[in-house]
């Protein structure tokens, strides 16, 4: 796409396998700047392509549209970095959970026990995971 080129809303949406109404919605909530209109039709540029890809990646990373808008509209680098650090920490937490789930599934695929819930290795893995996720661990509840 040349910098002087532009595309219609359907072309931009198709490029990312989105419905055109998604782009209209993103415009309405302030994530995507309204496209210039030529003969009454929206025309999108390379900048819009970059913005749409940014929104898609952020959504894939678990960010809400509100969070994405906050990052895109951040007053400066410091504010943006603080927002992104929180999201990064959340992604790290989710990755750890996924990794633990993957280990359990891998064990189950190889486990020779008729009742895997009675397998000592599986029980140890589950108990360790449960202790790790105990929100009251180390908290006095008197």
C-alpha cells in the first residue's frame, strides 16, 4: 500500500478478517480516528492499518477496548509505560496459569493410571497448584 493510497472500509476490514461494523464501532468509541470521506465513503490510509493492527494485537493480549484507548491516548511515554506494565504483569500471570494447565494435560496424556485422580504424581501437581493459588495463604482469618 503506497502512502498516497487509500482503501474503503470493506477493504480494510477484509484485510484483518473483520466485519466493517467493527471498524465503525472502534471509530464510535474513539479507538480509530474517523477516516476521510471521499464522495461520502470512508477512506482509510496506512496509518489506519497500523492502528487497526495495534488494536487487534492489544485485544489478543487481553486488553479491553477501554484499556486500549487509554494506552493509545496516554499523555506521555511514562503514563503509557505504566499502563503497559500492568498489562504485561497480567499476561505473565496468565502465561503461568496456561503453563501449569499444559503440564497437567501432558501428564494426563502419558499417565498409565486407570483413575488419573488417584495417580500420586497428578495429585501432587494438583495440590501444589492449589496451594499456589490459595488466596488466604499466610493470612490470619480469626
